[in-house]
C-alpha cells in the first residue's frame, strides 16, 4: 500500500476524518513559527548548521525554517511568504534602536537588544477625512514582485507531497486599520466616525481581493490555504462588542472568504487566525465559511479544548492548541509532555486537528522543551 503524503494526511484531517497520524505544522506561517534565538539554539541542539540564516518575518524576528529541521521533525506543511517589506526591510540605526518604514507607511522600532519590532508611528493618525484615506500612497497588491519565485517553490513542495500555505499580503483588515490610524484612534472611529472607519476597512478588503486574484493566477492548484487572520479578542474577552464585530468586521471577513473559495482551485480551505477568547464568535466564523481556526488559545476565557471539540468539532478544524509558548518556556520537559498528551486527547478524535503550538515559539523557550514537545507528540500522534 502506498504511503500517504503529508498533503493527503492534512487533507484527510481537514475532511474531519482520521488520517494514519495527526499532521504537524511548525514554522510554516507567521503564527506557527520560531523566533530567531530559539531557532538557532534548536539548530545547534539538533546538530544542524544554522547558516545561512534568513528571516521569514523581521517584525516578529521569525526564522525561515531550514529544510533539514522540517524533514527531521516530519513537518507536513510548507509556507510561502510574499515579498513584502517586513521580509527584507531597509533598517536604520538610531540611538540604540533599529527602525524601518513598511510599504503601508507604518514605522516600526526595536531596541538593539529587543525581541521584536513595535509600531511607533501611524501614517493616518490624527484628524483625517475619507479623502485622506483615498489619497494615501497605497502599495500595489498586484505587483509581480510580491510573488516572485513563489510559484517555483510551491510547485516543488507540491510535487514533494506537502500541504502549502500562502501568507496574505498583510495582516487582517481590523489590525491593519489599527496600525495605520493608531489603535486608540481606530476604536474611536468605529464608535464616533463609522463612515471613515468603514472606508479604511473597505480599502484593505479591496487590496486583499486584488492580491488573491494575482495569487490565484500564479499559485492556484498549488496552495491549499491563505493564512488570513485578525486578532479580535484578548485573554478575557473580545476586543469589541459582538454587535460591533457583526456590523463592521464580519461582513468584510465573509467577503474575503467567499473570494478565496471562488478564486482558488479545490482542494482549498479557509484558514483563519485569531487569538484570545473567541468562544462567542465561533458560530459566526462557521457561518462565514471558516474551515480552520488557529491558534486555539487555551489560556483564554472559554477556550477549553474539550468543550470546543464537542461543540464545534464537526465544523471547525483546530490548527494549534497543543501548548502555549509561555507554558512551553516555563515547564519541565515532563510537564510539556503531559500538556501535549492532554490536548491531543481532547482535539484529535475524529480528525479535524493539526498539531502545533499556540502561536509562535518565543526566544525564552529552551530547545529541550521543543524536543520534549516533539517526542510527546510522536508517541501519541497515531490513530
């Protein structure tokens, strides 16, 4: 009998059926990766040459995963990052800080010994009008340079049998609106100037739709997901009322997901990342056509994995949820194994589960804990 490919394994679990073993994702998106120093320590521990080093995303200091690590750990997915500024920014040095400005006009800053960049200047901050939004120097989402080289890489991974994920051209429409206006200001816009807020949200919807069209032309049939996301919740509650989400954000998310399905050849699934206490919105996500929920933040209110699987496991695939990076950093290796086994027990039955950490592995995670996670998973991944 022919051995199933990684892609077949992933597609089987996405169909809510049990593959021969649980699929595994590590390092193939901006929300399932490893930061620079944790990655370099892992490479050394595994006896793999860490050079040359490349960033997958400079703002989060995420590494491009060496193929030797992905192969040895039997990772079933591979990820494509468009050639956006945050992949290869032109960084300037100023008084102990590193800064750069991205293609959206947002300025990012990080101390020389910092762990990641933060937004420090928003180009549409202050007293603006809808005309100011329209006249902003928006980047071209159909620029061929964004996808340069990605088709060849996707084709190679497809032929090798991997499931391939494409990152979107930017963060989510809500997050990007906050970055360009400033977080506090955009919340005020939603309450006091909804027409302006809506115009900004619609601009990002339009940009993403144009990017999807260009990406589908180049990569249709080779990728199974676009990694979309919008963080709309914190650990204790949503970041806005359900009413506001349903009025301003949900219809636009739904438009994006419909477009993905229309543009990309099957098999294709809607992958949506949102941190936090999302329980109250999960029926909305299902209604919009979300297939995959990531990262399944179990530390957030209401995000108990057993309950989530029981209530939503027929409709949602849980991608992540295995262990929180904070717990991965602070636990003993044996405790890591206990956490992994508990999450697998909750989420794996019946398929619909891709094993992975809850967001990116951070710099304070020791390599022995990453390997403890992997060893525990390897012991329980079979159905």
